[in-house]
C-alpha cells in the first residue's frame, strides 16, 4: 500500500494544511517519507461531526455486528502483512520479534473485545420488576443497562506503536463500548498509523458502518489534540504518554462547559520490594530477572521497574554485585525517537547529579545515534524520603535502588510513594509476614501487585488492571489494558415503566439476547430468565 | 437526647470556634437552639486524620461486620424516635408524613446496602487462572477485586434532611464500599444532623469499629467544605446541591496535587414530553398528575418536573386549561429555608420578566413567611431554543411549558437540552413511533427515562439511576441513589501470582466467601467454583 501522508476523515483521505510531520528513523537519523501535513481545527471539526453523526447508529449496532467489526479490524491489520512491520521498524527502531509480538497482541486484544461485546456482561443489565401490590406505594418496573458515552478521542502512544496506538487498547475498548473514535496519531510513527488507520477504515466499509465510526488525525504541536479534547461532541478521552502531556489534556477536559472523563495513563516507577529471605536465597536470579525487565525494549515501558527497595546488608550487597555484573553486559538499544533519547539522557543526568545517589553500574554505551545506555543508581532511604524529585520517572532503562535502614523505613518509603501502575514483591515463605504488612500500603498505591515476577509484560485479560492512583493515571477507578477497559466508555441509563415495544433488547422481557441479568439484586444463573 | 451544638470528631464531641450556626424554623422565622459553633481547618485535619487512620482496618472488615454496622445505624436512627422527626420538622418545615416516609427510606437504604455488602457483587471479582503451558509465554495467575478508594467527604443536602444528609445515600454507599466518611452537615438542619450523627457514632462504638469511620463537621461559609475537599487524605466527594456549589467543589477536587473523584448531583429541569395521542386521550389526568408532581414537597426535589414540551394545538390547550385549574387550587407550602424561598422568588421573577414567557397560572399565595407559591409559564419553542437561560433550574414548584410548532421542533428542543436526571414521556399506543424517535436523544440527555409517570419519587433499588450528563451531575457514569452508588467509591486492584496465604479472601482459591466470580471471562453460575 502506498503511503499517502493524508488524514483519514471518515471514508475520505484529506490532505492537511499545517506543518508537515516526517517520521525519523531513530537508528539512523534518516527522515522518512512521506510527510504528513498536519490537520487543524477544521479537520477536528469534520472528524468530530462525522463521529457524532455516527454515534446513535453505531452504539445500537447488534452485538454480533460490532463484534465482527472488531474481528474485521484485526484481520485487516494482519492482511497488511510485512509492510506494516517493516514500516514500524523503520519508524520506531523496535526489533522484528517485538513488533510481530505486538501485532499479535493488538489483534488478540481486538478479538478479546469482540468476545466481550458478544457476552453482553458490559451492559450490566439489572431489572427490578414492578411491585404493583406494594404498600404504601407500588414499585415501578425499573431496568438498567449501560450505553456508550459518545465519540472518544484517542491519543496514540509512542512506545506501543501498534498495541497502544491507532488500533490499540483505547480504540478497541471504545469501539467495543459503542463509541466512535477519533485518533490523534503519535507523530513518531505516522506511516504505521496511516497503515493501521486504513485497515480500520476498510473494516468500517466492509461492515457497512457509518463512516464517522473512525477518523485519524495528524498534527504537530498541541493544536489538534487540544481542539479535539475541547470539541463538544467528544465525550471521553484515552491517552497514554507523559505526565505533562496528560495533565495538560486533563485541564482541557475539565475546563470545558461540559467536563468529560479523561483517561490518561502517565507516569509510574513501579517499585520492586526485595524481602530479606528471598534476597538471601535468590539474589543472583532476582538480579538477572530484574535487569532483564529493566532493559527490555530499552526500558520504554510504562511498567518498567525503575525503583528497587530493600533493607541494606550483605544480601542486598550481593544483589547489587549481581545486578552490576548483569547490567555491565547489556547493550545499548535504539530508543523510539531522538526526543525520547534526549529526555532519557537528561533524566539520567538529573538523577546522577542530584547529589543523593551513587552510580552503581552503566550498561555498554551506544554505538550509533539514539541508543539508550542502561544505568543503575543507589540512594539511601533517608535521602529518598527527603527528596521527592528522586521519584521522577526516568523513561528508559535506568533504575534507582533504595537502601533502607530497616523494614520501618521500607514502610515509610512505600507510604511516601506516589500512585503507581504496579508494585512488586520478591519474597520467600519466610517473608510472608513482612509481605502481609506491606500489602495494605501497596493496595493503596498501585493498580497491580505482583509476587516473584517483574512488572513488564502486561497480560491482556479480564482480571488485568493497568491503572492506578494519580499520577500513574488520571482515574484509578479504571484500567486501560484488559477487558474491563470497556467500562471507561459507558454510563448507566434506567428505564422506568417502558412498554416492551420501546425497551432496548438487552432489557426486554424474555431476555432475547440471552444475557446474564441481575433480577431484584440476584444474579440469574442461566439465561432465559424472564425479567 | 440533649442537643449539644458540637461537632463529632470520631468518638469525641468538639466545640467549634468559628461563627455560630442556628437553624431557623422556616414556618415561623424563629431561631432554634442550640447554636452550632463552626469548625475550621483544625477540625477538618483531625477528622481527616482519624478517617485515614481507620481506613485500612475498616475497608477490610468482614462483610458481615460491615453489613451489621449499616443495619445498626438504621436501628440507632429508628431508636431516636419522635425526637428526630420533631426536630427535623422544626428545622425544615416539612410535614410529619413526609419525614416519617423519608426516615423509612433512609433506614431502608442503609439496610439495602447491608444486603449489597453481604452479596459481594460489588467486589467485581474476576480470576484468570495461570496458563503454565501457554506458548510462547505462560500466563500468570491474575485476580481482580475492587477495594475502597479511601476516606470520603459527604455534603448533606438541604432537601432530604434524612435520606441525603448525614446518614443518606452518599454516606451509606461510601460506608458500604469500605470508606470512612466525614460529613459536612448542611447548615439548614444542624440539630437533625447532630441527632443522626450521634446515631452513627453509637453504631461505630457498638460495632467496635475504629472511631475515625465517621465524623460530623459543622461550619458556615465555604471554609470547612473547601478544606475538606482539598485534604490529601480525602479520596472522593459526594455532594447534592446547587450547580454553583457543586462546580466550585469540582474545581477544588481537580486542582489538588492528586485530583480526586467528585460526585456532585446538581441541577436538572426534568423535561416531560407530552405526545399527541396521550394528550388527546388523557389531558386532564396528565395535568393532575403533573401538578401533583410539580408541587410535591413545594417542588424542592432534584427530579421536580420543571419543563413540559408538547406540540401546540387544541389538545395542548386543553391540557393547559386543566393544569391551570389544578394549579389554582394548590396551596403555598413552607420552603426549606428563608434562603431557598428567596432564591425561588428570584428565579420565578427572572423567568416571568424574561420577555419570552407568559404566565399561565399561579397557585395560592402563602399566608405565612417562606411559603412557595406554585407557578406555570408558557414559552414558544423558538424562544426556548433561542434563549438558554430559560433552561435555568427554578428550585421550587414552578414549571415552564414549551409550545412547539411540530415534532421537528420537539426534537430540536430535546437536542438543545442540557444533561438531565430524568426525561419523561407521556404516550399512548399511537405515540410509539414518536417515542421511538425521541428515545435515542433522551438516552443521551438523561440518566432515567420514564413512561407515563412523573419523575418525583426515586425508587431506591438496584436498577435506579439517579445521575445523568453534566450539569445534572458531575459524572454521568454513576448514580447517587440505589445500590449501584457503591461503585463510585471503589477501584480495581489486580493480584498477580500471589500465594494463597497472601490473597484477600474474596479472590482466594476455594471461594471461601461464596461469591459470584468471573472465571476466565465466564460467570460462574454457582458459588464454590474453584478459581
């Protein structure tokens, strides 16, 4: 497929009129063609208007139609074949195997949401039948289902050019909920975005859905993004990116005449707690696992383990030695963009020159441009507690180890942490009491708690929570990975005394959609329960 | 019980040091004793600190303990007997039967949440078991449950001195979720608040819960409320009141270093659509029902039907005649406070002098102070569309009828409406097609859609949605009435590969709490399913 450099507004390719974006191959510094002339407020208007026009139809599509649509998107992405992977490699510097895996995850996630749509659990149907004889007042017939919020703006992330970009988790969950989507492409991978955007566009056409179900905008700077979040037809926002970018969009979302939900996944240093027995017994293995997780994908994951916390002593020293050794052997990897590489170097430098840390080890230096060199620093618990800048996320393969005086200081540090996506415990049987004491703190701090693993590698499933208290995300009540992400884009509506002929199928007598329904507060075990 | 005029901070009565609040009997203008010296930031600090200290313990209380606590609160409120009702009558001007009914609703709601707590559905447990053999990567064991957000600030509402005040729906749902509650009492009914606060305090002690589970603050002006919403230990806010008050608190909640969810139920004019066949067939009955709903409780309900929309013609004229007649006969009723009465008079005056409406009828004038006189005004559809100030809520028994040129104008008006708590359709069989065409618009505009009823009288049940798009509420994804209100105060946490000994009971193998659980995305019909 020839890349055109155009925006996709509904079914129409549109050439932008603003500054041109070119991807840069971070491995070589080479500028990639074509250029993508950015859109402006006109294109935001057009895409939002089409999305709005599509909304009432799309949100009431039959479950099977919507599920097939999601599956068709997956097939269309797969049909792009190697072209997609090759272009994505050029734009991101990510290796083949990683991108093939990420494509699998992207398509798997779309198909998971297709199953979710079919099951209908997401509608959260409950029915409280009328009680005509009740005294002193009869009860009306009351039925609740969830409906889509409205058109959703999605911001592609740089670090998952497939799985959290144009057809990524935010888009998949919003489409599954019945929301049209307008994507603002990440400027780092416009060609990848165009290819995937065209795949979605093709799926919209194949499934005979209104064209406004999907649009793709390009634009440098913040003009397009800000206009999109401010557009009155946009009813929710999905964003994965930096804390500064996320909080800026949060402010716009809240300052609208009608404030809207803004789901920003932003910043997390993902603390790893090494408990004493585990450290004694397995310091070398833990060190290897840790360095593997730290350096995976050049450390460019939201769940990268950027903080290690343990009580100082010979076991921790042994762990540090083993980590140092493992880290020395790591090769520098190409980072996603020149800008990310530059920011990484600056963040590492800020940490190294903070006066509060000592350098433990660096990985091998890069041999070509934009390669991120791994790093490990050590700070004392008291210094970490005294200086909250040491909690700043370093986006890349650098971590800070905090040496604590005792478990009391470990607790103080856990309490002092900002909100996190994850918290990890390395423990053995003898550590259970310590772990149990930490757990209530970690539950308050993080969306996901792991034992004896590492936080990178986020499973796309039903129980996943990729979320957490601010600033990990803007809304700890949700997740952006996994099937529960659909709930972000829904709201409940109650129908009181509607005649069956007016009721949506999901809440009609006779349960024509065979849904699990909560009747009078009791879950009906089998379908076909009459409401 | 002797009223002391003190704040309740945990188990301690505390005398405030700020300006003294006295309730005023709105029926007589008489000042009621005792005075309640307001708290300041010190008392906010103390209450929040106690709530925070109680949080980890309270959120993990056994389901039975928490359910019993809610039931004990209900019993303690009932044990206050006539004293509560008498004091509440003096402070609010509301009649005996209404307050007895409201007490029943308040206690019923607490007991409903006790059932909800016991059922455990609110934890939303789902388990994706490990897949050790999966290739290329094994899957970890992933389990999700919901936990409480943290201490919640609740603002008592003036218009439900029992059911949406100190032990009202916000408090009940937050306590059910496992959140300690700090209530800012409404200054209109401090004595009622103290009595109910002491009932909760007694229940905390009887159930041997940490004292910080509940505190009650008094304070004039906005100092206490603003400090409470800004306090870093407060993690969510429940508010029922005016649009200006709600949006001011929203701003504070969002401007915190860590923004928090703010659930404000604010402003709604609850449109009633009269479709043509129904109007032809039943105009007199609809008029009677409408006037009954409009004037109930002096119109001081969030769901008061303040807007009627119909196509002009002889049927609408007949409805207006019947409404006029019914309204003429209504007696003025004492409003909740002198301030509310004054604001009502001003709102009616603004409407009457807008130059866009004509007066159709007024009810009888009041014979004593602070009685609200009912009113009905008529505007042309085109004028309503041209002037959004005609959508301003008039808090009291005054409504506006909009005469439309045709159904197309009815649709335009429906589309032009702000977010609403409710939308009502009066229809007969011949109106089904018209209703079906309006329904998608109403679903986007309102949290609850009624047919052939009136919006006042909000059932406390599972399917209820007392919520809706802004400005009806600050968060359309939720409800403040009914069992689903509990979800406002919860967030999901995922547990990855935790040994059974560390897992919370709700997600342990063997399902010791006998919960409905979603296993691998499939709902398990019977308990005892092994995860």
